[in-house]
C-alpha cells in the first residue's frame, strides 16, 4: 500500500537515499533543512510523515546474518552488509551494554574480522584512542561495506554475560556480540535485518518478530539496533513454552531452554505462580510497556547464571534443576520477578544518565539505587505476591540481606552512592576484601531503603496509600509499545510527594549520600519486625547455602567457607580476623580433623560455654598454619522476629493484589 509519505519521497528523490526511515527523518531536522531549503517543504514532510509512520524496509537496513550452527563448539559466524558512502568511515563495536552498567562489550572475543566493498578487500585499522572503533576508507563507486567476523564464546560458566553461554544442548545469542555499526548513529534510528542459522533440530525463543523460517534458518523483521540488542535469542535441543496469560490480548510466556527434557517438568502449582507473577506485576504498575513479554529461562549448569533485563523479554539463566528441586527454586525464585520489573524500571523509565543515544557513550550510574535498588525491592515483594515465596520466605530473605549489609565494614568510609558511581568497578572486584571494600550494595541496600519508603508512605497516609501508588503514577500511565522515558532524582522526589508529602530529598540524602555505619533498618523495624541472630538456620539460609555451595559461619566466626574449603572473605574485627585468618586462605582441618561443614558447625556448638579455642588449620599459598579462634557464643544465623507492639506492615506489603 502506498502511503502519502512514500509518494512524497518518490517525488523528492534525493531524500530517499539520505533519510530512509520515518524515525531517522524525525530525528535529523538539520539534515532535512539542508535538503529542503524552504520551511514550507519541511513542514509538508512533517505533516505527511505524521499521518502514516513508514515501516523500516529490509533493503534499507543493515543486513545481519549469524551462523550459529557451530554454537556448541563455542563460535558464532556473522556477516553484515552496511550501506555506506565513499570516503572515511568508522565502524564501532558496542561497548557500554544496557543493564550491565559498564564498558563490558566483549571485544577481545571478536575475531576473524574482514571488510570489503564492491568485491575488493578494505584494510582496516583499530582506533588508537578507542579500541572499540575501526577506521576504514570506503572506495569510490561503492555503496556498502561487507563485514565478516567470528565471535568466540567462553567455556567458563563463572561470570556474567561474557561467561559461558553455550553447551552441547543450549545456545544463547546476544546480538551485541556480533554487530558493528557506523559511529555516531543513534541506536534507535539505525535499523538491522537479522537472520540466523541454528543447529539442525534446535528450537528457539526471542522477542523478535519472525517473518520466515525453514530448515533452521530464521528471518526476523527489521528492527532498530536498540530493539535488536534488547532482544536476545535463546536456542537449544529442549525448548518448552508456557502461556502465562491465555486469552489475554497481550501475550506473556515462559520459555524454558534446558539441558534435558526432565529439567522442564514444571509443576502445575509453579505454572500458576509464574502466571500470577505476570498478573501481579501488571496490577502493581497498572499498565505495561510491551507488546508481548517472554521470559527466556535457560536451565543449565554449563552456562553462566545471571539475569539481564530487556523491554519485552528477560535473559534468565539458572541451574538445570532449578524448577524441579523445591529448595533450589526457593533460592532462585526472585530472579524472574526482578528482571520483569526492569521492563518498567530500567527499560521504560530509565535514569537520564543511563539513557545514552548509542553504545559508545559512557553511562552515568548514580541512580542505580533506584534502577536496581527499587527493582530489587519490587521483585522481592512480587516473588511473595505471586506465591513463588510465602511470607516467611520473604522475611527470612530480608534478614539475610539486612545482616550482610550491617556487617559490611566498608560502611565506615564509603557511602552507598559511591558504589553506584563506581558500579562498573565494583561489579568486577575480587571476593577478598568485600566487607571492607563494599560491593554492589545498591541492590540489597537499595531494597531496604525502598522498603522504608513504602512503610513511611503507609504510616503517613494511615494505610490509604503505599509505594504501589507511586509505581502506578510513575511507571504506569496506560499501555504503550516499548519506549524510553528518562527520569532524574527530582522526578522521583516529586512523584513521591504527590503520593505522600514528606522530606523525601532529605530521606534519600541521609541513606544514599551520607556515610552510615549500620544498614537502614527503618523499614523492618517500623514494619513490625526486628533483626535477630538465632542458633538455627532458617529455611531460606539453607536454600542459599545449597545454591551458593558454602557453609555459613559469618555471624559467629566471621567468614563463610566454600565447598572446597576456600575462604572468600573475612569480616574485619571478627574472631577469625583476630586469629589471623584472611580472605583467600583455604580451610583444611577443624580441631585436628579434615574439615566438613558439619564438623565446623559442631566445633562452634561445642565451644559454647568452653574455654578451649576452636583450632583451624588453614593453607595460605605454600604455607600452613593453625589459628586458634577464641569464640564461645555458639552458632549465629540471621532471622527476623515479629515485634507485636507494632502493626505487621511487612505482612500487608506481600499480600497478593490479584485473585
């Protein structure tokens, strides 16, 4: 069908080459005023363009073809056909990846790079100041540059998105790993036409719109670079999809990509909980900003375990047995709620410093205490509201976070905001010294701060309003397709004041921007609970130990021990620290016997009321030494205890909002 806009383009031929899409036209008024010398012509174009948005045409997009037949051998092959004009051209590899909050683009694994134009090889040179940029000269007569490259997938599953992402049965494709694009192009104004070849017999799931498929080759509708990178593809031998909202106009699906068919045996009750999660999220925000939503849940012990948010999907990666072992699901349950919340907070509403025009601009991460901290809080309460946790699971999880944060000795010198400003540094910090250094505390501490904000609103309004009202006004506003609406701290403060007038700026100033020797416990304590230490592990603590494979002695001796005996960190001033034990050492024996978790716990119990020290044999490099720990207070594990003198607001917060 011919639109008024396409008729105009045909009449004004030169613009068709210079401004291929409506979105580009509307974002480059300076270009248009150079082409159209009179204001009348530009006004006419603007009016006609607004009548009918021109869809991206595949012929005008960068053609991207990805060969994933060898993904089990940990390599991707890609070709790009990039329209270009003769002369100097700089192509860039995505550097600052959304959701990763740092310059994490895995360029060291970009290999086999070759470029040509009009059938002739083009030499390229990496930019001396920006190693993510490649400078070339497009020869006269050429109208495009052809690029071929390979990307080497990691084998080590320890790490984040650049760690292992494939196995013999599973393969994850993050499009940012296989694209180059012209420097200076806005991510929401340049388009790609993606195509992929998967191993024979493999299935897949993605938020991209499929336009054709045959024999493992899939064509997708052209999309902007922003939408492409925001839409990873998960594939494998074993794929199963659950419809979470049957009959709804907006599809919401749970896609499982697993190492085995047995791993996808989701119970009926858990299916209902995941469906309720989607319903509770929509009830919390009152509207959504996606045309469909796909959880992409990879179940494998051979790929990295993490979550990464996207607008219409989430890249969730957990262990193979995550859904079929109750304790494992309990420990991992909050992963999917957290990433889904990001569709509203992080993708739709985004801190202005993170809403960069492309992937080369440094991100300003100050407001991660909102982006990640608020998302952590909302994700945790949605885990409970959906039934993936019960109310006790929630309070036990809250206790673990509160105790951990309260024992961070780095609190004595480092305000929370410094962990957000330096997020790209603390993400990659080593484990030793974590207590003294602090880490990505803006997640868990941000959650405690937003819990206190929620409780404060409820108290100020005598229960008439809550943080739910803030979420609906700030993140709702009616259903829309994906888009980005940036926010500042002023916007947050003003929106909270509209719900419950208060000194919100001072509230956040004290908790985020000033040094606090103790974790923010106001939400817990004003919510009718208190942090306590007991001699028995909670169910959530046991689940976390199973997930992370450690033995917890942190609130007694001052450290945890990995299953191989490794001691990742020691709390400064703790009994273990005073006895000469430090992070990086390895525990070998307890009171003269080869160590086990049970033996360590028994030694701590038996030392209570005794005068004899606990003797630990540790390895420090090539040296062995015995450390005598003078500790006699028994086992200590974090939990929350009900304070019956106050209303149970935590219980009210986690009540379901849907039937």
